[in-house]
């Protein structure tokens, strides 16, 4: 280290893990010149052999699948969880000229409100979805 230089050590959190790392920079003549090699080594060392958090490893998010359904668009609005459902080999027997076919995630509040608001009648269940026949008014 030369006279007039200041060594600065900063604690940082890399994107790859929630583990504090150290990066090292040298102040020389009023500008900071990072020692990229040292910082990179410290960041990489923090990312190695990271144990998985128990919570993250044990959590499985299961989204409903709709392989048997052709979900067209939100039924009551564009962001409605209940979707207007088109014709597939699975739904062909449920289609009716006087009713819309609508699919909602099974057990959802959206499904319950569909039944309450539109007198929807359940006709099938598949892949986490409940299929309803909704009479046209």
C-alpha cells in the first residue's frame, strides 16, 4: 500500500445468495479502483456450498393444470380467475347453445361467487378446475 491510499472494505449481499460478502476497493488519488479479482473471489466463495433453506426445499407450489380445458379469457373481467372455456374433447358434452361454459379453480372464492351471482351449475372437475354451465340471460 502506498502513502495516501485508503483501503475500504464494504459488506454486500450478492444476487446469488442471501449471504453477506466482502468486496475490497482501494482509494487512490480520490478515485476508487476496485480490486475485481478479490471481490469476485469473495462473492464466488459466498455462493459455493450453500445449503438450501429448509422452508424453500419443503415448499411445493402446485398450480391447477388445465390440460383438458381451453381457457379463453376472464369471464366477468379480464383478470377474473373464472375463465370462459372453449370446446375440447373433454368439454364437448357440456357445451350448450343457451349457456356459457366457465372453468374456475376448484374451491376458489371466484367459483363460489360465480355460483351465487349467475346460478352456475357444476358439470365437471379436471386438473384443479371446476367446470360450470352458466345460463345466458
